[in-house]
C-alpha cells in the first residue's frame, strides 16, 4: 500500500498536457534528424519531454534550466576529456566534479542534475564521435524550443478559474463564519457548540493559504500567454478581493476566539450584543454580495452600490455589564475593521 501510494498520484495529468508532451517529443525528434547528423536524437526528445510544463512561463524557465545544464555538462566533459582522456575513472571523476560545480554555483535542481548527466553521456558515448558534444547542445536547443512553441500555441493553460473559485469559496466561508458568530450571540451555546465554532474558524487560515497559492499560479499562467490582455481584468478583480481577505480572516478568527474564551449564558440579554449580532449578520450579507459569482469570467463585476449594502446603520452601544465589557469591546473593534474591508473604507 505504501509502495503504491509512492508511485501513484491522486489525479492524472490533464490529457491536453500529455498530448502536448507527445507532440513536442515527436516534432523534436523529427526536426533533429532533419537538421543534425543523428539517428537517435535522444537529447532533443528528453528536452522536449521535460520542458513541457503546466504554464508557458514555467516551460520557459525549464527550457533555460535544461539548456544551461546541458551546456555546462558538455563544457566540463569536453575540457576534462581533452586533458585526461575518456577512461572509466575520468568519467567517474567528471561526474563528481559536475556535481560539485552545480552545488558551488547554487543551480536549480534541474540544472544541477542535468550537468553531471550530460557530462557522463558526452564522455561515455561521444568519445569517438567528432562534434558529438556540440550536436548534443543543438539537440537540446531544438527540443526545448519546440516544447516552448507547442505549449504556447496549443491552448496555453490559464489557471484563472481555479483562483476565482478559491477566492469565492473563502469569501462565502467567511460570510458563513460571521453568520455563525451572529447566531451564537443571539442563542444559548454549549461548550461543544463553541468548540465547533472555533474549529471551523481555524480552517479559514489553510483556506487563505490555498487562495494565495491559486492567485500566484494564475499570475504565472498568464505570463507569456497570448491571451494575457483579455484575461487580465478578471485576475485584477481577484487581487482586489484577496487584499481584503487576510484582514477578514484574522478578524473572524479573533471574534470567534473572544466569544469562545469569554462566553456566558447571560450574554444574550445584553442590548449591545443583540445590536452587534444584527450588524454582524449584515456584514455577512454584504460579504456574500462581494463574493457573488460572475457569469462571464472575463468580466469584472461592479462593486455593490452603497444603497445595496446592508451594513450602513450606526451602532449605538449601551454600557455593558462589567463581566462583558472586554468581550463587547473586542467584538466592536473587530466589526469596525470588518466593515472597513467590506465597504472599501480602509485607512
């Protein structure tokens, strides 16, 4: 079972990605055979296979890493082979030297592994073939270049939809959290209810981390993408929402923690708490408005008009019971910050 889980992943690669890899390998193989005197252009095929990545920007980065690794390995192997020959000990020593050079230069894992592999192949397979090392560099350029072109031309991947889904999901969960807090202030709560409220609020932080990761991936998918200009507006709308979410998450967890730590059954009889509960329900309503889904992902939704938002009435605070003033003061400050984020009135 452990071995199977180590070998397999939960989801397959997208079919389109597999098709791109196959097409890139085939074209790189054929192009290398036409342009270079090589019957088996292995370097071109390997480069095309490894360079195709989920986004065009990642593909370009992998192409640079792969090419740099091949060039470095070829240079090291050619230099050592010229002075010391191609014996088995020289090949072994060249591999060790290549590993140390990659470590000293702080190269990426792709380039660091490619340098010793290229050096080994050049010394082991190309010792008696004139021009072998230079042809392998050209092969790598051909394979990496074709992979980059294929990934850019055949439906370049765009990860805006997953980012929008993640942002909307977190915003709706925040609205539900505010609703749960408002209900907890209006109705009696048992210790189990308060613990459940706290657990659900803590789940907001990993959700926020997922949103931030999805936004980064969406940004990366647009780099060098031919459709970048048309899709930029939708991602900008997500950026505007993501700027609000960290503060809202912090306030939601803080309000839940304060309620969990300072709750008692007489809290629901406080006039200020009941008024606060209504305002918090309005905040949840307004946040749900901001999180509403747009029909066209390329169109940025207009912000709700001021008269649509429910969180508009001033809140009058009556002097609370001495046992409750810490909790009410904490909740009021959190509500003020929540309102600022929702209506866009941030200082």
